[in-house]
């Protein structure tokens, strides 16, 4: 009897992690000028961000139930095996709904679905923790209990070069986008109740980046279990922040490029930090 973890491509896992742990990652799809590609499999993040910077129109869509059915059917070939399928916020994407349909059409008693109510490394770190637990012998219920405990300890903060992608994608209230445009503020964004929300409203990017550094330092004082730095088409800038963090603290961290589906909604100039506090 085995427990198999499944996730989706917005988890932005560290390079090689999925292969090392034989972890199925179901890709979401991103469109470029009307043509859809499975992210990572059919279009690389660098290729997508180059096209986005050049002005290509983009959109996104979730995997279909058939994508999950293929994975679940393979993993459940042994009668005693189970699947824990961990995915981005159902308030943001229909991915979990496709997984639910697939579970009903395979074996709903052996496919367990989990909504992390966020995305990017907020999802990725929970997947990594679930893999660690299952490989250590934990069961489904105990693993889900740990993930439930991680949710309130996980903090996502990100900055975007422009609010237009988020407003156009409908992932945040248009009033916030209009305010950002009129006041020329550079909001620090986060996830709240499964959707993108404004965490703070600095008026300049310089002040916003300083505020991010303060939030990181406060997390260091509290204790960090996981920390990751996200970039889109701006690796050098974010990598410099990660390097400076490592020099000051010596705490291990992850550098991860945002998946094209997420970058479609945030733009090529995205700087993100994901922090999971240690259990007190």
C-alpha cells in the first residue's frame, strides 16, 4: 500500500524535485496570441516572458478532468494505493474542480483532494512537506492535519511592475487597480481567503521593496521553516535579493521562477517572497 502525492504546475517546485520524488505534476495551460500551451511541457517560462514583454496577448485555463484521470488511473493500479492531490486555490482556478470530476470518475474513496487556498511556493512548500511526511510513513489524515497547520503559517508577499495584468485577469478588485494607477502606488500583494488581496500600499517601488525586507527580517526573528524567492522575467533582481538574504542569515532558501500561468496574471516584472513560519 502506497500514498502518491499529485500536484499542479503552479506549485513552482524547485528544479528536479518532482523527478527525484516521482511526483506527477499536472500542467495548467497558458495561451500566447490565442494558441494554448501546457506550461513547462510545451512552453518554457523564459520563452513565455519574452513574448509577454514583446506585447503578446495571453490567457490561462485549467487542466481538463481527462488530464487527472490519466494520472489517477495509473497511480491507483495497485488496489491498496491512495492519492493525495494537492492544488492551488479553488477560488482562483478551476483546477481543483477538474480534479474532483476526475476523482469521481476513477475512485473517489482513494483520491483525496486538498485546497491550499494559495499558489506558487505557498502550494509548493506544502507539497514538499506532504512528500516528506508520506515518504516517512505518515498516512493521509495525519498529512492533511499538518497541511492544515501550515496554511496560517504561510505568508506570500509579492510586487508587480504594473497592476494591469492582475486587473485584466480579474484576480483582484478593479477598484484596487484603479487606485494603484491614479495614486501611482506600488502595492504589496498577498493571498487572503484564497484570492489576491492588497497587504500594504507603499507609494514607490523602493519603499515597497524595503517593506518586503522588513517583513523577511521579522520572519527571521519568528523562525523560518521554508522561504522562497520568486521571479518572472527578472531573475537578476530577485536572485540578488536572495543572495543578500543568504549572506545575512545563512538560512537555506529556494529561488523559483513563476510558472507562465501565474506570470500571465502578474506580469514579467514580479518579485515574490513566500515564508512558512516555524511551529512555535
